[in-house]
C-alpha cells in the first residue's frame, strides 16, 4: 500500500469492457505525513469515490486485482481508502 494524493481525474469514452464502469483518477505518491508529493503520477481505479485533493491509500500490482470489482481486469493500481486522518509517531500529521 502507498499513501497518495489524488491530483486529477481522467475522462475516457473508450475503455476495455472490464473497466468501463470505473472512475480513473490521477494519483501521486506522498510521504508519511501526506504533505510532500513523491515520484511520478499514475492512474488508479477508484473503488471508494475519492476526489481531487483527497489523501488516499492505493494498492498496486496483482494485489490491485483482488477486489470483487477489479478481479480479472487490466488494472495495476486501485484506490481502496480515503484517509480521514494520519497519525505518525503519536502525532496527528493530517486531518481532513
């Protein structure tokens, strides 16, 4: 799992039938405090109705295809949770 920030959304009118009912969001990995963005952007299938600006948990690789929605689909990343708060070393570092 990775902590990420949703930085944008995509619109695709033509998709594989296996993912045609899913929302695809652009994410960027964040540090443990959720304040600094790391690495490059990637697209993730949204399972929890996240939105731009949300801090989320993402799952990648074959583990991303282990949900009822994504089983046997061509996805490599999913958003599986929207974070309400983040506590690091006993200190709240993010609160929605």
